[in-house]
C-alpha cells in the first residue's frame, strides 16, 4: 500500500486531486500511471482508496473506490517534553513517536531549557513523512511550545513526571496505568528544577523514574512512551 496524506480529504470525497509535489513523486519517481490505486489519509483515521484517472496540468486526478474511518484507540499517550537544543534530535524523536502512534506532543519551556522556541511547520512535515512510511492513519497532534508553569496551570488530569532528583522513585514500568489516557512529563538535559517538581506534585503529578541510566531528553521521551504503550496494550489484552 502506498499512502499519501492530505488534511483536506474526507470520507465523502468522490474525487481528489493530488498537489504538484505529490503528483510529481507519483508520476516521475514511482512511475505510476492511469489505473494505479493508492490510499490517502487525513491523519484523523481516514483511509480513502482511489484510482488515478488522469494527469492534468501535472496533477494526478483520482476517483474514489471506497473509504472508511478507523476507530481511534481509547488508549492515549500525551508526551510533554522540553525539546533538546539540537533540532535533528527533535526531528528524530518526533519521527519515532509518530511511528509509535502516540496521541500528542506538547513542547515546554523549563527553567533549565536550552531551546527557547520551536518552529513546528517543518516538524509537522517530518511527522507526516513518518505517518506515511509507517502506514498509519492517525497523525499525533503537535502543540505549540508553552512554559512549564503555563502547562501545569491548565492541567486537569493526573500525570507522571520523570526526573532524577530522587533515587527512590518508583519505576514507570511498575505503574499500573488505570486511566486510558496517560500523560508523561520529560524535562530538559539539566532536568526539572526543584521548584518545577514541587509545583507538579502540588498539581497532582506523580514522580517516577524511567531507569537507572542517565538518558538524553529525546531518548527518555521515546522510552517513557514505549513503556506506557506496552503497559496499555497488555491491559487491553487482559480485557478480552
């Protein structure tokens, strides 16, 4: 299956025109012609199967064969993380998180953050590419960067905060995730400050460890999300 992405396509669309860039890739790189079938998603669960009917003005025109909307999992993972200074490490992290199928990522600005801002447009393109490569139909939501205090002020559900300030923390893998939606906070390279940890605990946060090793921020984010994902899948299997 060759998967394309277009946020504007819907289940009811009877025909669709790929943009110039996608059409060029389809025609000149993949060498696909009239009659070829391909799938398009809008990143919200849609699987739209269409057939090429023509290339007009260097754009591929498709007609609908069938479509369906996949049901979103009730198990959700939200990652709140202070991005690394190196943009390549951020891109790599978002690529892997998209492949894993987590629900959303919120970048935060902490006391010890090295990166003070984040341009999300290029990062979203990286995520879309990972979505297509991994053949998934749900694109994680990438929120704009906000301050740690601003995020904590608006948090409503219980959440976990991973840090290295306490050696006796319970490991994330030992947690029995009772909620179907789980949020994990990962700090910058210099870790969360004492003030931030105290503020999170006072706001309902649960301090956890994700292992004995000192990890890079993006590595910690991926490992934490993977632990939660595995635990959620095991709990889901036990319900059947």
